[in-house]
C-alpha cells in the first residue's frame, strides 16, 4: 500500500458561513425522540470540477463539547458510509416494517461525536459534475478529497477544530484510513501547526495488504 500526500492550499477552502444550520436535520422519517443533534449535507472538495462529498453527522448523546470527533469510512471500495450508520455504529436501526427507526443502545455516539462520510466521489450521495471524475477515482485523490472535506467541514463546524480526532473504518478503509491519517500528519508538519488534532485510527476487517493476507491463509 503506497501512501503519498498531495498538497492542499487555501484555494481549497470554501466559504461555509450559514451552512451548518441549513444542514440541521430536525427529524429523520420514523425516528424516535433523541437528545442529540444531527446534520447532513454536502461539502465541496473541488469547486472547478463540481465535486462534493455527502456527510451525516450525529453529535454525542452526552458531553458533546468535550468528547472527541470520530470520522467513519466504510470500505468496499464503493460502499456507502450510511450503511455503517444504519447497520453498524450509528444511532438508529431500521425496524422490520422498513419505515420506522429505533435507537441503538450500542451506538458509537455514546462515546464520540460521529461523522459518516460518503467517499470517494460516486459513492452514495457524493457526486461530481465532471464525468471523468468517476473513472479517475484512486487512493491518492480519495485521501486528498477526504482531507479537503475535513478542512472545510471544520470551517462549517468550528467548535470541533481543536477537538481530539479519530478515524475509523472497515474493509477497504484499511487503505482510506491510514492514507487520510498520513495526509493529515503531512499537512500538520508542513504548516508547522496542528490543523487537525489526530489522536489515532481504528480499522476493522482491514483490506490493506491483500497479498500478505492471502499468503497467510
């Protein structure tokens, strides 16, 4: 697995004023009453290409002002992180009627503010207005887009700028997670300051060194 960071500059940071409240989700269809806030929307990662990534964010059930921020990336590649939200670590599960939600007592937002990202472009609701973008997805551009997403998302949600930050994921996120971590550390070092306060990564069922895993079995 090759890891290489691309430089991101100020031209990749776009105006975010007023967008947080526009992204607020008052209530999902069929959801029960909850005591935490949730948001969903698009963050532009490349204005000239018209490339934007979709996110779903749930604040912590308690102590949201002190608990860490955690980014969840489902692997694949090509699997929606909303699957992770609704089937794995998110706050809700879907009832058998397919219309109602119930609260999951094991949700990760008991211990963190959890940000689910649809990545790379073409996954879930994330899109590009440039058709060739769908044919040119790769690990390097995905890491760059994910980093640009985070920088802009933190402008939209500035209260999380100095928060302890973790990245988690599964499957092909065994590529996405360490590559994004490397990109964050690269830019922190280049700027000689902490842009994103990365504290650690979590990877489950990692698809990172497929050859080694195949040989081991």
